[in-house]
C-alpha cells in the first residue's frame, strides 16, 4: 500500500513538472505572438502613413 502511494506521488510530481514545462512553453509562444502582432501593427501603420504622405505630395505637386 505504501509503495503504491509513493509511486502515485512520483507520478504526480512528474506530471506537475511536465505541465510546468508545457505552461512555460505556452507563455513563451504567447509572448512571441504578442510581439509579432505589435510588429505587424506598427508596420501597417507605417505603410498607411507612407501612403498618406505620397498622396499629399502628389496632390501638392499637381497644384
């Protein structure tokens, strides 16, 4: 009976360690996704600003 309890405890500790590693990896992936999203949003904003500047200069040049 004691052996079964010890084995269960070892398995439980192993499972917690595995889940901790899994959680750490998920957190890392989430942070990378957030970073990539911010990068894409900034890139999109830069592109919009560049297009607006081009349009402004084209209109100014035509006058």
